[in-house]
């Protein structure tokens, strides 16, 4: 049976980072647990619930932004010591809030990820990994790409120390000391690692990973090689995975998989008889889920999923029913409790409104003074710019701790803005002069009230590279704006491969099925080498068969888009015929099918407004680049090529390429 979970908001702290909220171990089975959370203000807060109200156990003073929070302690005992990473320092507290450790690591970068195992401390900054034992440096590793997370297989079960790094280049690096034992390629940039079932599964070697493009997988990390067990593709195009936990929320005696995503989605997966994950529950929150834990917080004996969000909300999805079957006396008591809670909230709201009014009056009075100084209010932005290889587009996600007023998008290279279903903002385009000021796009997104997260989809053109800028203005006074920059690379729709010949020195060999890719590389490398006054020798070898091969690869996509466009063009005419005749029985099955699927076809065509033009552009570039390598300019023949594409036939197109 699928779980029925009800939402309860407990309290709000400051903005939180990934994996900065934990539940302290319970004193007895299914007793309520304390929640400990760290925020960007540097405050560590521990609280528990009593009679529906959150009561603080302890709260530290503000300090540097807290990047990670983990629980630790002596191995094989309850893990109730609280460790936090802030800047380059590690601090630790007892469950009562007494600080017992302050360890300055002297790292040149701020700590981004942390794992605790007994007296072993595993840390990573952006590119540097360090292993400490009893605060003494043991091992060190410099990664070639950013480290997003770090974990160690359970030492108490395996009697060996095996750290694993999740790196941005789509690789998990398994370490032994300061050396890489082996690398594991995963389907996307890994953002989070977790031990299966919280202890490494049956073998103690099972490791869960989540990626920035929303994929989830399980790998067994043996001493010699990895064993891939299962992988969940992100078919529903949901957000990237930020946090994972294991907890039996379904109540069948087997731990379920709890997943939190950066689009606010919370998911529960159970395991079938073949140990394959099956989605049992999902719920959308309004902002990214930074931490997720299973336990019991609100009331004894009622299990729940506890999450923290980017803006600092701690929320429970509890098995406790909202409306219970009860006698008249209990119902009266419940109604009285609700009335008291509503009254308390109303009083708190009135107090806050009065305080805001008072502060606004003070600000107005002080602003009229000649000595008044205007302070720019600071606000945090959580942003992500990632390539979706499935549909060759970029996803730009902007999340602010307060409501967004508007976002201005500016680009100095040609890009297309695609529709996003989740996006309720109103977009308007401004005309721009690309020749005089390098402005190819100016678009403004005006957000509805209480929108804190905006997702955009962008498609770039390979070979045209530059900068995309987002000007984010929130609904705060005085008006202020922050700018975020994103680089669009020459080969923006390509991704890294991990099969590299390390024997080659001082040279790069680039291979591609598509001549246009090689042409872009040749132009960009020549331009950059000239700019830096570097002597660069480029030689190339063109295989004529590759042109036909690329055209055959494009063929299914082009044929589908042309057929889709033709079907959409027929819809209005077929609808008129249907109205005139009163039914559609007289139509051939093909046309009846078009009418039945009209809404779906129009929706799909709307999502891909420039897809057909993009495919035309790819074929045109391929034609020009084929002859450019032979020293021939064939731009005058492009109109003839477009005529052939309009009445598309694969054989005719290949013949035109060969004959030209």
C-alpha cells in the first residue's frame, strides 16, 4: 500500500546548503527525535516538538556560512555528536550544544563536503580532498574537476578505509590512501553520495549516487572493480538530486529510498522482489530540497519524512492523520487545540505586521536626514546552468530566498528560449541591435507573487560562443539587483568523454562523425592561438563517408519533425471539415488519427518551435564545411539545398551532397 503523508511546517531558519540537517538518534523505538540544522548565517540550531510547538534545545551565535553538517561518534555507538564545516574550520558540539572541538584545517579553499567515520574525517574543497585521523593529516588528493561530495564505505564492516569522491566530470573516484584505485563513469555529474540502507547494504559496499540531471543509481564498490546494480533514468524530466536517505516509511520492514530534488520534488522508492526500486510516493514543494531524513519528529509513534528547503523551512511529511476518528470529548479537545493554534498565529502575524510598519516609518524618517546612508540589502541566489543531453538544451535555474520580482536575460550570442511547463512567469522581448552592441537577446521574465524559483530552457548554436547574463531583482526595498554570468562554450552541445590516450604529448587528436564539429574546433583553436601568439600546427584528414553517416544520423529526427509540421498544418482544415460534415467517419484512418491526437501534436510542436530550423541549419553547416576543407566556397548553392530540404527525400539530399 502506498503511504499517505500529510505536510507539517515546523519552523524556518536562514538559507541552507545541501546536507545541513540531521535527526539525532531517538532515546527509544519510535520516540520523537530532535532536529539539528545549520544555515548560511552560521547558526546551528537544535529543536524538538512539544504539543505542536517547536522548542529550541540550543542555538549557537552567528558565524561563517555552514556548508555541511554531519553526525559522528565512536563506531558502533549512537552517532549523536554534531560536526559542522564552515569556511576552512570544523567545529563539533554535543547533543546539548556544548562545543568540544574547533579544528582549523588551513585549507586554501572553503570546505564543500564532509564525511565522519569514528575518528576519521574526510573533507573536500572545490578540487582538494583531505583525510584526517584524530585531526592529523593522513592523505591528500588533487582532483582534475570539482568535487561535489565525499563519502567512505563503512570501516566497521569492511575493516578498510575506502573513500569515494563524486566529481563534476561524471566520474566517481575510488581512493586508496592518496591514490585513485579506479574510476567509475556515471550517466551525469554526481551531486550526492549515500550508503545504501545507511550502512552499505548487505555487502557493506553498496553506494547510492544522484546526479545533477536527475538520475539515480546503485553501485557496489569492490576492491577490484565496480558492479553496476541498477539505475533510474529521469524519464519525467524532474530536477537534479541533492539529498538521499534510507528509512522504512511504508512500514513493510524494508528500508525505502527517500530522495530530495532541486525542483522541490520529494520521492519515496520501495524495492520489489528483484531489489529494483519502484516509485511509491511523490510530493512537490515550492523550492529545492537541500536535506532529507526519515524519523519521528512531530509525535511519538508516527513516522515521517523530514526535509529542509533552500530558504530554511523545516517541513515534515508525516503518517499522522489530520482527521482522526474520535469521541465527542476528544473532538472538542482537538477543536480547542486548533483554535488556540490559530489564535497564536494570528497574534504573531499582527505583531510582525506592527513591527514591519514601525521599521518602515523609521526608515522613511531616517532617509530624509542629510546624514542618512542607503544600505544595499543582501540576498542569496542558488543558481544552476546545466546541459540536458536528451534534448540538446541548457537548463538555467534561479532560486532566491525571497520572492522574485523580475529577471532580465541578456546574451551576446544567438540563443533560443524554449517553453518550460513549470514556468508561470510572463516573458517579454525587447528589440536589440546585434551589430552595434553585441546584444542578440534581451528578454524580461515578470514573476507572479511569491515565486522564489524560476526555471528557463535555452538552446545555443554550436560554434557561436559568448556570455549569457541574468539580472535578478527580488521583491525587496530598496530595489537591488544581482548579476549572474554563464559562459556558452564553442562546442556547447558536446559533453566530455573519458576514453583518453595518455601516451600522446603536446598534441590533441579530435575525432567526430560530424565535419562541422571539427570545423568549429579548427576555427576556435586558430583564433585563440593567434590571440595568445602561440604557434599551432593543424592538420586534418576528412573521410567522405562520414558526411553520409551524419546525414543518416540526422534523418530520423528530420523526418519526424517534417511529419509533425505537416500534421499540425492539416489540423485546422480537418477540424473545419469535421464541423461541416458533423462527424469524421468519412476521413481515412490517418486523418482521423491526426484529429484525435490534435492537442498532443500541437503541444509537442509548440515545445519545439525552432527544432526544424535547427536541423536545417546543421545540414547547411555540414554542406558548407564539407567543401570548406576542400577550399571551395559553396554558399551560393545553399538556396538550392533549402529547396531540396523543403521537399525532403533522403536519397535526393545525399545525391546533392555528392554531386556538388
